[in-house]
C-alpha cells in the first residue's frame, strides 16, 4: 500500500481522532481512506449523471422540432403540481 503524508490543522486532526475514538473507524488512516473513497464515488456518480443528462439532451434535440403548446400550458402544469403537493386528486 502506498503511503501519503499530509499536513492538517489541529482541529481537523482532532475531528478525525474523534471518529476513531467513537469506534467508527479503526484508525485515522482508515477514516481518510473512507473520505477519499466516498469522494471518488460521488464524482463518479456525478459524471454518470452528467452523461445521462447529455444523452437525454441530445435525444431531445434529435427528436425534431418542438410543437407549439397552448399559451396557458405552463400555468396548467404549475397548478397541477401545486394541487398534487396539497394532496388533491389530479385534474386534467
């Protein structure tokens, strides 16, 4: 396993040591490894979500010209969402 030496403020060192003292981690190194691992997972998930959104965007662009919606379409969508939030049945 590779070794890395870092410098951190005393307050952060104390925080990491408190996590170990709580029994959540076996050592401060274990805690730091977990933080790095979770950061990596978060970034990977973010990259996948961005790729998914770009694919959806491209699919939308490729689907053709948008059709004109009624002028009150946005108002109706908002009203329907507000009704759902209040627990009212859907109204078409």
